[in-house]
């Protein structure tokens, strides 16, 4: 059985210039497959709200839902490092809630770390959670839980003033004790500057190739999410097509009386 990665392995990868791979997973079969493929980190993202629950945003996702999905993923994993998202309203209300809910994701969900959206505004919260010895991944730039403030899912940091603020956010997240930070939806040059500036690993999504690692939503790379396709997503496989084909064949064979055959029946 493979040894499960720790924050030390992830930090060492930045130090040694090895790119970090991360994907989202929300259930046992996907987590098992990506773990067997050798993914470095798995994120039980609150993107499960859009990717598997059919919501338009991540805002409705609850702590209990995160814990349910985290447990399924953790059961499947032998070697990847597992991070679980803190959902909207589980940490923004006050630091006490944040500490309690981060603790639940570790204790009940089995997470090795939690992820929090926000920069300078979340520094105190990140520090409070890391003070409980819970590793934190920051998340700055296009933060989906802030959709209403941003006025939609828009690239952040294109204007000089905004870029400066994002650099401050990145520094604040590192200083508060986060061991890694997700950079989402920001210009490539800015992501490269943040990556050079920080000693913690940066994991990009729509932030260019110069980040220390990359993360994407599994349903997006497999072509399972037909509703949205952001520019930064590359479809590595067309699983929807395969699923449709299998279901079409099943329907046809049942209708035609071809299935079940004697091989699939009991004497
Ligand atoms: O919820 C999520 O899946 C995420 C990323 C894709 C970074 O936060």
C-alpha cells in the first residue's frame, strides 16, 4: 500500500521544482481512479454544488454535504493528499465558526487540510485555523463564493490596482500560515509573479503554466459538464459520449429483447 502524501511532500515538490497535480473528486470511484493514476492532491471542492448537484453556484453547498463527499473520497485514497473545501457560510461569519467547521472537516470528513477562499480579509481566519494545527490552502483571485461581489465569474487582477491587491492577498495568505494557495482566474504574468514571490506552492486554475501546480474540476476535463466550458478547461476525454453510447445500447437491447442473454441469467 502506498504511503499517503503529507504537506511536507507537497512543499518539497515546490522546493525541487516538480509540478504538483491536483484534481477535484466528490465520490469513491473517481477518487480511487485518480489515486491509482498517481495524482498528487485531491480536492473535495465545493464545486460539487455545480458539478454534481446541479446548482448554478457553489453558494448552496452545506457542511454536511462536504462531509458526506469527503468521507467517500477519503475511503478510496491511499496516496494522494486530500484537501476539503470550506463551504460558503462555514467560515465567513466569525473565527469561532471557522475553527469549529474546519475541525469537523478533519474529524468527520477525514480531510488532511481545508481550503478557504479570500486573501487579506481571511488572514485572521487562516491564522486561527492553522493555530489548531489544521493545514490550510488559501484561494485567491476568482473566488466562486464571491460571485455576487465580482458580478460573475470574471478574470481578476487585470487592472494594476487589482493586481497589486492580489499580490497583497497572496502575501497575507502565506503570512497567516497557509501551506499552499490556489490562484484562480488571474493573468498568467501575475500568477508567475506571485509564484516567484511566495515560498509556499501556488496551484493554478486559469492562471497559466508558471504556477507550481495545476488544479481542474474532474467533470470538466472528462467532458462531463456540458453546461459551462471556461477558456482554461481542456477536455482530456469525452466521457459523456461514452456514457450516452452505453445507455443507448442498454435501452436498445432491452427493448429488442437482446438483453439479458442466458449468460446473464440463472438456471
Ligand atoms: O471547488 C473547487 O473545485 C475549487 C477549485 C476548482 C479550485 O475550488
